């Protein structure tokens, strides 16, 4: 029997991750080459000696990028970064990207050339081949589909679900900068609309702008971990926000977590700008997203070894299942971590 | 120096294939695992013993599908077919699909459930695993990104560029049905808008409707070819239209071609409906597209062997480079084949 419109469930009731779970929860994989299907950074496919990792992303104009303040070249660069980041997050090496582009008639060839310049530059910087693609018409705006393919040796694979209680929670880089960069660009855009002569004032905030427009992946840190023989028990790239991505790892691994307020790395520019905007810098740091840093866990025994890696910060540890997800203050206070997009 | 707006090249000047060539023509692949990048049905990646094939497609609402006459379940089914068809076209076997979905708030959960029902059914029918995916918000309408992954033994790989002069040009199935199905759905939609009571009259045209809404891939014919040890010299799946896809093969292989008007297989329903619409049935057969049949070439020596395969028709042969692309009538007349989307 057809349900009436008001009986039909709205998508918002589920939340993004709930919706994916609802729609794909019953799906069983059957091919013996499918090692891991839905639920990690990439699909994992057995290809003999090594594993093949495949991941795909959609970037939609007006949702994932705004062409008013995103130069085409940066957009192309970031599209590649976004896709290959998922391969690195499984401790793999990306080898190829494939781009499917949907464009409306408002775009001209020069803009697409710039887009491909950015794509090519990212491919060059990360030793990745642009191995295919398609261009199709769209009714409105631009859609970019990016698929990345990579490989990893079977023993090197790091998944999201391998964290254990007492593991150290580690991060590369700093958080919230990309989000604050976006707020700044958005503010200057609004000022420009109001008063067509004001030139955007971005001086002193070059770092946050760069983090938003041209993010990079902490590849050298990942290499250092390999060199020091530190194999993470779990890993995820921070794109949805530190809180949301940490909860992903906890829920998939069946652990709780306790991290320290004062240990979450935040850049000076991020804090300063957050102050200007009258927001607590922890808000963008925890929920901003698009940081393209790695969040990973290592066994407690590695505490001395991990300290050697300058570019890694330990923000504290995993706890047992059922002990909750907490953010602790230096004064002993504890706040439960929640994340946008999660609804259960 | 910035070019003025009217100096900037419009996308239409290039045409779709010209644009892809223009933007990606200078791209060189560097990874030793990248066997073939842009230009074939799938990217080809060396994964040791076998080759991994990866292909990605974007389906945009209003361009690739119209939800007024496309049930969600069929849309999901067709999205999978579209992606895995590219793997079959390289003589490979698809193993996994990954779906990235962009949806606006106008959709409800039941619609998405139906979409995933169709996706699951196609996966089941073709022994493919849904191995990953993401759902994201969109401002308007629905966008579906489908990535398919497959494998092929190195010796079995069939590319688009392997046809030679005198090779027989073969096709599976029949052509133009999907296009005529779409015309019929479109006509009934318009009648319905004009006069809200008219029920769509689709009786007698079940085949063309099914070809449009729920296409299938000629897998049994591909298996028969393998069984009979007929290895095509080139192959492509017919999605852009028989003429356009034949030209792809010719241009990549460096051959001309000569096919016979009377040999192109067209179903009775397609001809009958074309007559109703007052169009020559060869127009949808050559330029309609979305047939999901295979076009392939085999050496002339196989002429007797290929005749055994009932589901394959020889529509004639490849010629030497520079001898043009011709469609011959039984009366000795010859027409040059042109295709939508080609511009050089």
C-alpha cells in the first residue's frame, strides 16, 4: 500500500550516516575479491599480492564549493586531494584518479583548462596519474565526480575499525583552519556584495585561506610512521570534522574515547580569527571539517616511539566500549563529544 | 593577459569528445601500474597477474534521467548497468560498484529505498558487490556517481583501438529501441500534461519501454564468444549511438569502415514506432544511444565461426585508414557516417 506523503520519512530524520546505514545495512557482498565494502575510507579489493583500494566522491557546486571564491585551479587541486586522501587514510598509495565532470553552458573552455591545470598539478605533486574521465552536460552548475585508485600491501592495510581500548589517539597537523578560512572568504564576499568597491582584506590570514583553498595531505608524516615501523591500529582522514571522524573510528572499533581539550592542535591564525568572529576555537577545530589531516590510533606501548615524530600530537586515548566519548578540560570537567551528521 | 568574454572559447565549439581531447590530450601517465589512461571504456591498472579495470560515470537528473517517467527502482538498476557495461566492453568481469549520491531535500527515504532496491537487483543479477558509497546533499535534483571495478586476464583484454582493416564489424542485439522508448514516454507525458485524465497508452510497445527503463547487457553472448574462442580485436559498448561508437573505434584504431544499411538490426517495435513518429528507423538505430549492446570487430578469417553465434550480426567490415566511414545501401548508394558529439 502506498504511504501518504506525510507518512513518508524525511531524510533529515535519519541524518547522513543513519541514512547510509539504513539504505545499505542489509547489503551482503558475495565476490571473493571484495575484502571490505561499505563503511571505510575506500572499498578494498583483493588483487592477488596486494589490495586495490577504490574510492569515489561527488563535489557539487553550491554544496562543496562556491565558485565566487574558489578559483578553478584550486578547485581541481582540491578535488584530487579529497579523493586520494581516502587512499592514504587506509595506509595505501594512490596511483590513479578518474574525473567525471558535469558542466552547464555557463562555463567556458578557459575555466575548464584552469580546472584541469589544478587537477594536473595535484596529480604531479602526489605522483598520481589522471587515468580516465568523462565530460557531460548539466542543467545547472558544475558537478565533479572523482574516483581514486590505490594499492596497499596486505600487511600494511589500516582500517577504521581496528582501534582498541587504551590505544593512543594521534593526529597530524592542526584543526579548524580550513573552516575559519571559509568563514573569512564568506565574510569578505558579503562585504563585497554590500559595497562593490571594498577589496577583500585577507592579509594576516594566508594560512587559513590556503588550508581552505589548497589543502595538502600529511604524506611526509605517513612516511615517517612507516620508517619508524609504527603501524596504526586504525586511521581516518579528517574531512567531516575531528569529532565526527573520531566517533566514526570509535563506533566502528567498538571503543569509547577520552581526548583533552588542551591537546587538540589549533593554529594561531585559527584562534585569532575565531576570536574576531566571537566563537570558541574548539568549535571549528572539532566540527569544522575539511582539514585533510590524519586521525589514527597506536598501541599504548608506542608512547615513547610516537613522541619522536614531531608532526604528530597525541590527543589522548581510547577507552572501553560503553564508557562514552568525552572531551576533558584541564580543570577535570568533561563534556560529551557529539558530531554533526550523527543521528542514531 | 585576461581574455575578454567574447574571446573566450565556448564549449560548444569543441563538442564533447573534442573538449575531452583538448583538456586531457597533453596528460602523460607516469605510474608503472597505469596501463591505459584516458580514451577507452575503463582505466586499466596492472595489479599483478590480472588487470584491474575502473570506470566512473555521472548521471544527472534532467540530463540522463527524468524522474517523471523513470521509476526510482529502474533508475538504480540502469545506473549499475551503465557502469558495469564499460567493464564488459573491455572483455572483463565486473566485481564491485561504488555509488555516490547527491540528493536535494525534495526526496524522501522511500524513494531512496526504491533506488537502492534497483541497485541491489542489478548487483544480484550481474554478480556484482555494492562495495561502498556516500550520500551528500545537493541544491537541486539528484546526481548519481557510479564507479565500477572489474578484472580481466591480461591476454583477454580487448581495447577500443585494436581493429584492423578487413576485420568484420559485429554487433549484439538490436538498435534504436531505447531511444524510441524514450520518445514514447515523452509523448505520453506531454499528452498527460495537456489533459490530466489521459492514461499513458504504452500497449504493444513493452519492448522499447523496457529497453529504455531496464536495459540489460548481452552477457550470454560474451560468454559464447569466449567459449568459441573468438577474441574480438576491438570492442565498445553502444551507449552514445551506434554511429558515434563505431567512429570511436575507427578513429582510435586508425581504420575506415563500411557498414550496410540493411544489416543493422532493428526490432519490429522500433520500426513501427519510428513510422508513427514519421522518422526513418535508421536515425534512432544509428544515433539514438543507450542500447547497451556490444559493437566489436573480429578478424575476417573468423567469418564462418562468428556465423554460429546466433545473437551476433555482422554489419560489415573495417577498411583502411583514409577510406572514410560509409553506410552503404543495397542499391550501391553510399552515405558518410557522422555522429552527434563528434567535432574535430
